[in-house]
C-alpha cells in the first residue's frame, strides 16, 4: 500500500508577516480521509460496473467463438476434446448435458441437434479461451478442486453455468473462496467434505473421516 | 452432508442402456445383466446388478473369478425424485428404456457371488455412469454400515478406476471391430496389451491434475497402434 505523502507544518505563524497560519492537522487529516473515502466509493462502484461489463464481454466472446467452432464437424470437435485436450467422455457428456451414450452416437456421425452441436462447440471454445489466458493444461485444470477439502471442481462451475467465475479464476481476478461464495453464499457448509481420501498402502485409495 | 443423495433425473444414472451398449465397455460395478442365476437365492434366472466395488473387481486385465451381484426386480410403485427412504434398494428408474416402461430396483438383501466367466456381454442391458456408480456405492455402504459418505468423496476415491475403464474401452473400441467374429479372443488379448502398456500410468491417474495428460498419451498410443 502506498503511504500518504504529506507533511504537517507545525511552525506557528507570527501574525505580523502576513504568513497564513497552517491549517489544523486534524482538519487536514479529516479532509484527506474524506477524499480517500469518496475516491474509494467511486472506484468500488466503477470496479463493480466494469467487472459486470467485463464478465458479460467474456461470455459474449465465448459465445462468438463457440459459434465459430460450431462450423466444424461434431465428431471432430469431440475427438479434439478427448484426444487433444484429454477430457474424459463422462466429463464431456456432463459438461454438454447429455449421456455418454449420446456422445458415442455423435462420435459415429449420428444426428445432432443444433443446440447440442453448439453445446459441444462451446466446451471446445471454453478450453481454447482458457489456453489463451494462459492455463497450460485446461482439461487438467478443470478436473482439480477449487479448494482442497471441498467438493467443487473447476468443471462444476462451468456445469452450473458460471463460466464467468471460471474466467475470473483463470485470470487470477478472484480467489477460489470468492468464486465459491458468489456461487453459493453457504459454500462452506454446502460443499465441505466430512471425509477424505488417503492411500491405503495396497495400491488403492480408501476413505476416512477428516480430522 | 449426512443424507443419502439422489439423482436429479433418471438419465443421470446411466452411461448406456438398451441394445447398443458397446461390447468394448469393460464389465464394471453397476452393470445390469439379464439371465443371471444368483446362487443361494433359489429364484431362477433374472436381472442382476454387479455390486462388487469398482476397485476390487479386477486382477490386472482380468475380472476376478467371482463377482457380488444383487437381484434386480420390477417394482409396482415408483420411487419419486428426490429419493427418500428405501434404504434396502438401489432404485433403477427407466432401466429398460424403450423396451418396457416401469421401475426396477436392485435389492441389497438379495445378493450372491456369481462366476464372472458366466456373464455374457450380449446379455448386458445397462451400465451406470460415474454418478450412478457413486450413488450405488453410497446406498450399498449405508445399507451395510448405516453410515453416509458424501458422493464427491466416493468419486474422488474411485475416479482413477473410472477413468481407466474409459481408457480401456477406447483401446478395445479402436482395436476390436464389433463385427469381428473372434471379438472375445481379440478383446482379451488387447486388454492384456493395454495392461502391459498402461501399468506405468496407473499411479498417475490418482492425481486429478495428471489425468488429462495421461488420456492424451493413451490417445496417441491408440492412434499409433490402430490408426
């Protein structure tokens, strides 16, 4: 934080030289504090307005890129999501909002509605945009939890229609705690895991109560 | 979270249903087969669901010789969403989608071990998706312990095995065409080849942040081997 750069002149005036007596230090501090307070209020409002507009712009960018990607063949889009990005079929299905069975049919050139075609393209576009942030392995990043001990993964934000929170996280514009609070004010209770996974020593993972 | 969870819709439970279940899908916890006799139940042949835990049903590329299965039966009354009570069963709404309307349940009290070699992939009528598998685990664990573990933790515990099953499915899919007359022999050999190749990646799958890179590596390997 930048320190306040001002000095208080405590030299008393003579009264005969016409030199103005210094202002009261108390008044000076109060006016500076008020000015900072007003400035802070203005920047806060500005931050909120610009933040909302920025998020809307990011979502519009995602939509435009999705419409561009939607011109590609759906089976090629799906192959790209799996082979090039490394998303699992279950995750692709979940994030697109259909079954793995439907995804499998589309991979084999089965008919796809326009809405579903756009949903696949939107997921491809999301990974493209995250890579530009840059998030070096967007599919890997989507799989990890926002906060250890809580059940929400980055992918869950997208599934819940909050790509805007995902972009803010990727750009480090908000913290994981802020993102979860914005998604659900009671996130600490709602998403907290009472149990944890540990290596059981036999090559498998096991579960125990979190201490 | 201290309550048994519920899907938001029946579709959330299933990965595949009906006639077009790929044979390449490895036999997995939650699979439902027709025409299964469960020793000890003395109720003849019928529908049955695998309840053996996903992590313990294989030894390398092979299924263990015996799997725990629960009888699946029709139920006259629908268990509405969200599920409440009915702790002794795993509800299977719309199990036979497009074939017969109605509701089925797998009953945790009607269990027995079945020889895995007797299971015929042509008799498989449903496979649960990841969400369905962890809901089954949660209900089954609650049935035997009266203790609830939240499904995201159950998923975290077995997500590496779920991911590996998906990769094996991709491998078999690419290497063994469905119309191959020797599909079963071919798929057994390819499962062993997958096991040889995949061994070094298995530990890495436990780390969610590494899963995408492992999937990419397996995809490259599949492309190199099978075009």
